[in-house]
């Protein structure tokens, strides 16, 4: 099982290392292919007052230090094609944010690196439409067909994170996990799937109590990996706190997911 986990954004070096320390068990677990996740910048925050991160230079310095000190593989978001070459020097997976999954220049820039790529499904797209962003990457890498086998070969993943449902809410159509898996390995992002965009007076809200239920359902259906944002104290997190899991909640959920996968 592939596991992408960490805080939403790099708040400080101290906090990042505290969270990274709390995730060591997954690096040591031979049943888990672990990647540490944190963003150096959150470019699509709701308002100018929202915390975005420490920026690309300081953010990459801290991520490199996490990589050196803990031996973790790293995943982080890229928002512009110009960021890709320098970010690719540090991270192992380049992640395309959901709002940007149709951005051709960004997809092509990532495809021109030798890094794995996680393309998050836009909240406005159905599952079958994700074959087209995927094809942009595969075609750039010399492959003409979007298939699970070709995506595995080229290290490209599709990530489910819910669809817009009315105003200020998301819903997960579990059929998407099956449909997208025809084209690529699928990562289920359980924490962003419980977001409630702009629900908190200019900030994104959420309901983290729903995360274990959605993750369990995804495990029962069958996916290739999971994405969880986690923190030692989500109540004081500077981004996405309402939908994040505490480190100890993540631990119990991973054990539950393993039991479900063993039944399958």
C-alpha cells in the first residue's frame, strides 16, 4: 500500500519535524510504501489573509532536511511549470493540485522530469475525464495509450478527492475509484474529500469525523494507496485543520485499512 501523509503546509521547521517524527512507524513498515507530504506554498487559498506557507526556497530546504534526516521519500504540490525543475531536484512525487489538473504546461513540465506524478482529480470533473490529463503526461513520456499498465510503467497516479456537491460541500462518488483505475493506479485522498469549501467565513471548513468511513469504503472497493493530511494538533493547524487527522487517529485508521485489505 502506498501512503502519502503529512501536514497540509509547512508551518515551521519545528512543526514539520515533530510531525515527521510521528510518522516514522510507516517508514519502517514493510507493507507500506511511505511518502512524506507537505506543501511549501498553498497557492489556491480562499483569501489573502490565509497562511500560504514558507515559500519555495525555505520550503524545499526543510523538505530536503526531512529527506536527509528521516530517509523519507517526499511528495509536494507544484502550481506553476516554472517551479517544476527545482522542485523535482528534491521530491520523489510531483503532485498536481485538483484545481490545476487540466493545466497543460504544468502537466507537460512534470512529465519531462523523471519523477512520479500524482494528478488530483478536479472537483468539477467526472472520473472518465481524468484520462485526458493522464494522457498529456503519458504522451509527453512517449506513450500513446492511457491504461493502468502504462501508468504504472511511467509512475503516474490519479487521485480522488471528491466532487463539488451544491454550494460549499463535496461528496465522494465511490464509482470514481473503479472507473479511474482502468487508466491508472488510484490514490484516495480521504482528508480533502471531507472539505467544506469557504464554510468558515473565507476559510475552508471540513468534517474530519467522516474520514475513517470514507477511507474504509475506499479500502473495501480497492485502491492503490491513500493520502491523509495529519498533524499533532489539527485545531492549531494553519491550513485545512478541520479535515485533518491527529497522528494517533491516523495510526488506528491505518490498522483498520489493513484489516479490510486483508479480507479483500
